[in-house]
């Protein structure tokens, strides 16, 4: 019995790791406006969710809701704020909960992905967002390093104060806040790996001090890194 429980726990952990990796890849494809690639990744992700939760359809929809919120933040990060951006409308969540079976949820999510990538493509056509989008990409690429506002501004050939102003005006939060957000999202991926330590999560995400990482993590996520990891195992 104990051996079977251990095997089940190991399988569950392996599935959660697969889910976390797929979610990260899905987010990347959507941010790049790669519709078909994103749909393919989601298809595999959804199969894994179904395998993880079996016949517990309400849990599957709950995971999809979490994914939608995560993806909506991702799209908002690059300035995709327009009247058609329906993730700011609670009706989409009501629509999800009205779906009755997994096949319907899968097809519905394909349409959501198509809509998201279309928003990305339209946003990228807006030249006024190009500098800020480049700043976002720079941070996503260099977040593990010790980067300054001056470094980031230099990457888009602007001065620091103007870059900071433009970024905050577009997104509603500071460059520093965004760097912290990107680092924490990466840290959560590391924490999902059974062999990784909390120190690994901090160091591999750009935090030079584990204590500071733990304080920031709890302040933003409402859980300590250890509590977050334990939650993943349940």
C-alpha cells in the first residue's frame, strides 16, 4: 500500500512538472503570436490535465481558469490593452464554467488561443508599443542577471527616466515590479522540480539572497516558497 502511494505521488509530481513546462511553452508561443504552435502545445497540456484529474471535471476547469488568468497577464504584459481584450470581462469565466464536457472545453480553448494570438499580432503593429515590448523581451532574456534601468534603457536606445515612464504608462506597473514578477514566475517553475532546492529557485531566478527571495515570494504569492512547493505536491 505504501509503495503504491509512493508510486502515485511520483506519477503526480511528474505530471505536474509536465504541466508547468507546457504552460511555460504555451505562454511563449502565444506571446509570439504563433497560433498553431500554441494550439498544439495546449492540446498536449489538456491531455495531461485530464490524465492528472481523471473524471474530476470541475478540477480540470479550475486548472483551465488558472491558465486563463496566467495567459491574460502574459498578454497584458506586452501592452495588449484594447476594447476587445475580453480577459478583463468576467463573462469569459462564466462562459468557461458553463461548458459541460472536456471536448467542448478543448475546442473552446482553441478559439481563445486564436483570439489571444490575434490580439498579440494587432498589438505588435502599433509602433508606439515597440520600445516597451523590446524592454519586456530584454527583461525576459536577462532577468537572471543583475540588470539596471540604465541597462534596459540602453537596449532600446532611450534614456532611463523616459523608458521607466513609458513602461509604467503602458503597463501600469514599474520596470522593477516587472523584473520581480518575471523572476518569481521562473522561480515557481524551478520549485515544481522535485530535485531543486529553494536556494536553486532563488539563484536561478536572479535573486542573489535567499532570505530576500523568500520575503518577496511570500509578499507577492501569499505563501512561502516551501509552502508553495508543498501545495504543488497535494
